[in-house]
C-alpha cells in the first residue's frame, strides 16, 4: 500500500475513533451541563447547550438532601458509607486473593486444581442466586443491615475474581526464583511476602480497580442487605430520584449522579493505563 493510502486509512481510523468517543461522552456532557443549570433554564433551553449561568446550587442540594426511606440526611452520609464499605472490602479481598493465588500456584497439594476450578465457578454465579442464602447468613452472624455485612458480602463474592487474577499472574513467575529463596532459608510464606508480593504491583493495581469499581457501583447487594442510614450511595441516589414528587429537579438528580460516579471516573482517569498494563503483565511467560 502506498504512503498516501496508509495516511488516508489512518485519518479514517482517527475520525471513526473520535466519533465513537463523542458518542460515549455525550451522555456525560449532558449530565454535567444539566447539573450546573437552573430548572428554568432546563425547561426553556437546549439539552445539549452549555449553561447560560453556572450555578452550584444543584450540587449543594444533592449533597445535602438525599433521601433513603422516610429520612433525608444528605447524600454525603451515604457517600461515606460507600467509602467505608469499599475500602476495607477491596483491601481484604485483594490480600486474600494474593495469598490464594500464591498458594494455588506454588503449593501443589492434592486437589488444588479442583479448588481453583470451584473458585472460578463461583465467579459466574449470578448475584440473584445468592441473595436469599446470603441474607440468611448475614442474619445468623448478626450483620444484617450493617456496613460490615456489606463488606463481608463483597469480600466473599470478589474472592473468586481476585484469586483468578493473582493465580494467573504468579503462574508466569519462574519457579527457580522461589526455590532459590527457600534454599537461602526463606519459608513458604516469607517467600510470598519478600519476593512475590513486592513484584505484584501491576496485578494489585488491576485487582484494586476491578474490585473498587464493582463494589462502588453495586446496587443490588446494597438494596437487598441494607436500609436507612447504612445504605451505600447508589441506593441513596436511586431513592433520591424516585422519591421526588411534583416538579422533577433534573439538575439536582444529575448532580447527585455525578457525585456518585466521580470516584470511579477518577480511578479510571488516573489509573486506567496501569489497569491495561497490569492485565498484560501476566499474559506472556518469559
């Protein structure tokens, strides 16, 4: 192919990519611009137009007046609920996944492949299937309608994914590296903490992003196992939109949606490239 043909192909490719990007970003732009408009401007203006007069009142109202059930205490309380649920759940599931992946890769006990297969199988069980038995377990443990109960649920459900990530990553580590450490006197778990874990930064980033996104965006578990003041921000957002009576405050709803989505947006903007690198890090041996 001539240079002119290659240049034309690249131009078409970039134009296509730009069009696709604009299509994906259009809803985000509508949400963001609407959240800074007054209700009068929304009724009389163009949905795709920039705000004539920027106002932050919808953001303040969304932060302060979210409703769950019959109580309205501000979206901020439920936002911090999500933080208090996501941070420990991500930390615990990542740590346990790293240990599981290391053990299932470097400790060849009888039935290790069956154990791993069962954990991977658990990844494909639909959320709806586990709702009733999980509710019974939470009730038995006294964790129903608590943030700690949701942490427990997300750790259990995410453990299969985190184990899968770390097992595949450690599978390409040379066995000679671990054998040399053991010859030097390191125990099995000392080898994990001194060699495997310090070299696991790429897959840790992948796991943290994956788990944080799933936990933060979860609605089903939050709506099923919590109510009132222990609910996460996704449940508060849903109730804020659905509890509005009379005039729909679209600007407040859009601002609330942006507040709920900001953490995951920031995670992917700031660490998205590391996510792709981490996925590729364990894909090629050698």
